[in-house]
């Protein structure tokens, strides 16, 4: 496992209002799983992944 730093912005559905943004460290085996984990944490919102290290 590795720690991936996922930079994200979460918006209200159909809106430009930002609910949350930041960098979230995720322990997983791939960057794809790290990004999906962040999206799952904000279910019901539109999540844009900006960058993953």
C-alpha cells in the first residue's frame, strides 16, 4: 500500500458553490482507488479531482 495525496474540489450538484476542497491523503494500492475513495466520501456532490500524487 501507498499513500496518495488527492487534490479535489467538491461542488453542490448543478451549482458552482464549493462545499469542500483540499488535499486528502488516502492509503491504497492505486491512484484510481484513491480518487474513487475521495469521490465516495462526497456522494451526492460533484467532485473534481485536480491532481493525485
